[in-house]
C-alpha cells in the first residue's frame, strides 16, 4: 500500500504534544526534581531573561534560494512544487545561539522556508507556522498546505521552520532505521513481568542511543529555546510583531512565546490546543479519553450506515467490540503487513490512531480494519508508518527522536515501571482501546539523560494583543477543554476562545467555511471575533 503524501502531511501537522508511546515523559508518583512547575522557576529561567541573541545575530541577512528536496530527516520526497500562479518556495538558514545563556557563544543553524506575499504593497508581515509534533518539519510540511493558506498569502509572507533538533536544524539522532522498525513492531502494552522488563530495556536503549548520537544537543532543544528562536526570527525577518499560526504542539509553543514576549505578539492563532494546565500524566489521560471519543464517533457512524459499513455490528459498541477483539488477536498472532513486516497489535493501534486525526481518513480506517480482520494488515501498517515517519523505502525521518528530545527537555516528570503499572486501570477506564498503549507510553523519558524544565508551562501573557484560541469538540489528540484552559491562562483580554463543533484534530484545515472566514478576517483585517463564537 502506498502511503498518501496528503495523509503523511496531515499526520505531521496533526501530531499532538503527546501521542502514543512516541511521546510520554511523566512520573506517576511525585518523584520529581526539585523546583516548581512554571517556566519562570524552571532550569531555563535564566534564558528567559536574556535578550534574544547578540545584536549581530539579530541583524544577520538571510540568503534565500530555491528549496531542495526534503532531506531524509525531514521525510524525503521531492522539492516543493510552485504555488498557484507560479510563485516559488524559498529556503534559507538562520543562525541562533546554541545556548541562550551564552548568546555570543556557539551558534546552530535553523532551516527556514517562505512564500512571499502576493500583494507586497499591503503586506502585513511574516506569518510564522508551527505544525506540531513536537518534531514535525515545518519546512517539509508548509508546502503541502500551501493552497489551504493561499488567502493568507495575499498579505503575509508564509514562513515555517524546522525547530532546533528537527529535520535540517541539527536534527536529533537516536536509533537507526532497523532499530526503529524493531521498536515499532515490539509489544508496547506489556502483560507480565517479562514483557515489562523488555519494554523498560527498550526505553533504556533508545535513551542511550539519543545520548550517544546527540547528547551535546539534548539540553538545548526545549520549547523555551524554540520560542526564543522565533523572536530572533521575527527580528531577522524585519517584523515589529510576531504574527503566528500554531497547530497542536504549536499552540504550546505559541503560548510560551506570548509569555516570554507579550509586547511582541501581533495577530496569533492557536488551533488544536494543548492544555497548558495539565502535567504529562493528566495530558496523556485526557488524550486517551479524546481518542476514545473519536473512535466512538467513528464506530457510531459505521453502525448508522448499516450494511454500507464493512465492519460487523449493529451498534457502535458492537463495532468497537469487533475492533478490540481484532487487537487482542493481533497481540497473539500478527498478520502479514508490508514486505517482511507484520501488523502487530502495537502497529494496528497506531494505524487506528492515525486515521482518527481527520474524518476524511475514516474510510481508510474502515477498510484497514476490515482487511486486517481478513488477514491483510498492509493498510493499517501503512497508516501507522505515516504517523511514525517511515517512508516507503524504509527510511525514517527524525520526528521520533526529536519528539522524545523536546518532550523530555520540557517535562521534568519521570515514570517507573511500578508506578506506570498502577495507573493502567485508570487509563483502561478512560479508553478500552487506547488506554494501555497511552498508559505504558508514559515511560518514554525514563532514563533520559537530561533533566526537564517544567511540570506545566507558563503561558500567562498580560499585556499581549488578543490571541485567537480555537477548540474542536471532537478533537482526539488535544481535547476540547484545552482551548478554554489556554484562553484562561493567557489572561483576560488576551485569550479569545472560539469553538468548532466538528471531528478531527484542529479546525482551520477541516474545510469548515465559518472557521476559515473567522480566522481570515482576524489575520487579514484584525477583526477579533466575540469570545465564545461557535462554528458548526
């Protein structure tokens, strides 16, 4: 099965701060490092008070050239096609301090991409995008959505970047392709002591590989550093204000930016919102509930279509029971997948999760489950590959490594096997299908060689311009309540919440006309919608 480039881009754009075993960095039992849970008191607090690099870096001149094909670390593929009307994508590199506590010290280079505004006479500035993950390459992802943002390009230069540790921006390296294949094929939901030990050993090997291959960079890839990079980017691009579009994890990055630089916030949209008040355990548990809600909506839709649905069952619960039984069988006996790889329970769960990010991929989910039930796991495995960053040629991008490095640099929480096991019943209650997977995924930062910065990020931004915060009621990856929490934490008069009553992760890229009109009016004309606006 050939993985759709559109699905691959959608998965990258949609991936939340936490997703399955790719991302967890928590501790269940309160064994946390000393320090409070806010950015201003974090190990990186000194960075937050320093200027964004030296004057030399702020005045650097970028050299823009035609964009090459994405590197293997960015996901591979071909050079981005011209935009409608023939405009070309341009790429460059920007130097930033490796360590903001030493702004005149060593630098690293961030990869950037842009498409210049159509109407330069009415140009507002640059609109900087972060598509989430963390770990998604903005340089590789933005061109895939170029037509979606065409209206915004009338007055903005569309700009994105690979955050530090991602893609071409000194991408973090951990395990090789063969090791990652084995990692994703392995049992991520242990049922006995031997399987628990195997999972812990796997986590130790992954962390050791990251330290061996990228240990010197791991302390400097956190969200605070990325936010400071964005302010330096704002200056280098010649903008007085930061105009920003953050999706999924990009909403957390945008919130941290607003906290650090409230007076520099211009027009900003946060879509598919991470709850900044939740620690990793709470966030992961909330995501279990969110994916379960999305699966319930999918199975009910299937049941409502009767004989037109390929899956057995006359009610949503019966359809879901069939899916659960398939996953149980796959744990005992995987089925053929792609090439020599089999579809395991873990890969099937990942494939199902990937398909729940957008209602447009529900048909693929239905087909994949039906085929796997008949002994052909190719489609579900291809869907899992799309989320895991595996190309058809067997090469992985560096999103798995970058995701772990950024999450573990941020979160100071760490889990033990005993503590994780104790939480599994709560996760199972939240989601019979995804609970074990997300619960055991909490151990990703166990044995990580670098301490984390916070328990939860500080996104309070008194004095900042209004920031549009959009929540989707059916969002599986960043549950709807996170939007209200973000708006509240940003502060009165800053966070302006609106609601999209829909399915999938995020709102703007859903195609909903009301959402698009509201966002476009805000970004192009500065029209702030009334708080509580609802789009259906």
